[in-house]
C-alpha cells in the first residue's frame, strides 16, 4: 500500500529522432541530448552529468536535472537550506553532507515509479545532485586559513531534483522522469532559441598565480617536509585565471568535444558556473558495491604514434609514478574501509593505463561492499576530499597545500556528484575544471610531489594537464 507521502515519478521514453522532430532540432541524433540541455543551461541549478561520448569507466548514461525544489548551500562556516519556491534561506546547525541527507534525500521515504517499461537499469531517475568544493573539507577537519578565498560561489551546492532527462548512449533512448507529469514541451521551450547570448571569448590571456620559479620554490618546501617525515606525498597546484565574456555553455561544449572525458559536468550556480571535463571517478556506489578509481601518474600525448606509444610505456614502467599511485591506493583503501564490510575492500586493478586527448594516466581501482548501516553520503563525507588530489597522510598534506598555494581551490579537486532515490551514487574528482564567476575564469592543474620529484618536470606536467583547456578557450576568440 502506498505511503501517505509517496512521490509518484512518471517516466516516459523517447528515441533521439522523436525528440529531434518534436523540437525541430537541426543536428545529428547524438547531439540531441546536449542541444536540449542548452535550452535550460542558464536556468539556476541546472546540472548536466556528461560522458562526452566516452565509454571509459563504464560510461553509458548522460543525466541532466533541472528545477530543484530546494538546495543545501554552504560557504565559510555556514550551511543553509534554500527554499527555491519562497527564496528563503534557513541556517542549519549541520555539516553539508549531513544536511543533504536530513533535509533533501529524506524526502524519498516512499517513491513509486510509473512506467510501461523496465527502469531498473537507469541511474538516478530523481534524487540529489550538485557539487562539493574542495573546501567543504573544512567542515570536517580543522585546517589553517592561509590561502586567499576570493570566490563568490558557495563551497557546496546540492539540490533536490524531481525532474530529469537520462540518455542511454547504448540504446539511444532518452528517458524523461518527473514528479508532476508535465509535458516536455513545458520544460524545453524552443522559442527561447531566439534569445541567443553573446559568443564566448576571453578578454585577457590566462595568467598563473605562481611563476615557474615560485612553483619550484614551493616544491623545495614540500621536499623539506617530506625529508622531515611530515608526509609522504603532497599534491601541489597552480591556478590560471583570465577575464571573459559571453556564453560559458558554448565554451563547455567546445571543451567536452575536444577532451571526451567520461566525468564531464556542467553546473549553473546562482553566482557562477562550473564546467568540468574530468577523467576521474571519485566514489561510486551501485547495488551496495563501492568503487573508487584514483589517478596518479601522467605523461603527455603526442601526434606521432611512436612518440605517443613511448610516452605511455615510460609511464607504465616508471617506479616513481607507480609508488605515488600505490600510496594513494593505500590511503583510499583506508578511507573506504571505514564504511565497508570487513575484509571486503579489494584492488582489482593496479597501475592500469588510460589514455585521454591530452595525457596518458595511471589508474587503479579499489572496491568494497558498503556496510548495511552506512549511507553513500556518509561514505562520501568521510572520504572527502579525495586522496588522489591531496596527498598522504591526508590532513597534513592539506595543511601544506593551504600554506603553499596562494588561493583556495574551490571546485578544483572537489566533486560533482549525484545520488538517486535508490541510493545509487556516482561522483567525480574535479580536475580539468573551470570555474566562471564575475567575468573571470579560473582553471587549475597540479601533481603529486614525492621525494624524487624533479621540480621542472612537475611544473611541465601541470602545463600538460591543461594543454587541451587553456589553448582551446583562447582559440574561441578567433
């Protein structure tokens, strides 16, 4: 018998061609989903989780969610529940992930899916989604406040979504899920196509917050900490910033097409916008199985096939990179074991090669079985931020990061994530990510520093990592 507060979710299924015809979209079928999101990309809290055409990490589904009913936002030391119908804000004496669990996810005590076909294979359907910036970690650990915080956007923003569109890239079907059964024509009003915004362009070149020499001085300081036994590895990043004007969605589309990263995402905040082309999964929970896929180890790609093959082989054989990767695997095994069943944590893949448009990466896989008493959000909170982009031991590495990096990281090394009403969760590590706010773009790149790191090589690695971002954005001026 349905619960008194049962939420009925209606799911309708369309082919790409049906939606292209309905909305008179002049594009190939594979572009229909993103063309539809383009219609709502400027709406507050619209979010796109995008495989970008990649099948890596079992990439299959693209998800967009829109029109949330409420949002949990956190900034500094304040967590608030935002009611989007009344525009009211209620301060909460809670940490952000716990607030999402109590005030948003708790709404899904009873959900009834109404569909004429099987929906069990679909991720999300309805649930919570959003972003947790790197500095969300300050709600969970005592950290120094030396790095400059010059951002307008919140550190944490997660909404309750009762409407979504899900694309199955294997079958081509697109599923429309909603609680109020309103027709798609009310969501995607194609008359808005006439309201085109200005084309994206940079109005200044990108500039780093650290010169090459200043970056290498920071690495010398990290080496001193490593020799003293403070830590074994520290991730050190620089931030690139430029002025811009125009449509960030347009910039995102160019970046996703050039990079084809399986954990790409676009999230429109009230104060700015996040455009991420991340290749890295943080944590996934599916049918009670936990998976994390840390990246540690990078080599550049080359157009010359022989040089590219040699670059990949050098990464696979590099003792330093394998040692870095192993340190982070051990850290993450410890992090996930806190919420996994005893003896269930395994490492099914160690030092696997994954190749992307700009770089080769060394990727490992850690799995486990979630405790019956733990929720995916508890797991995410306890492991946050990801060990692959902090260092080991994690808290000491984060203290060193705050001391040496001139600015806080915000979304960089944070996460974009969703958790559906069935407690299926997936999340990214936000590397290769751009934050747009106040007509400024910020983009970061870093790397894990260990005792045998060569400063000039580490600096070059940060440039390799943004070689398909900064030049791509600059080329859009032409």
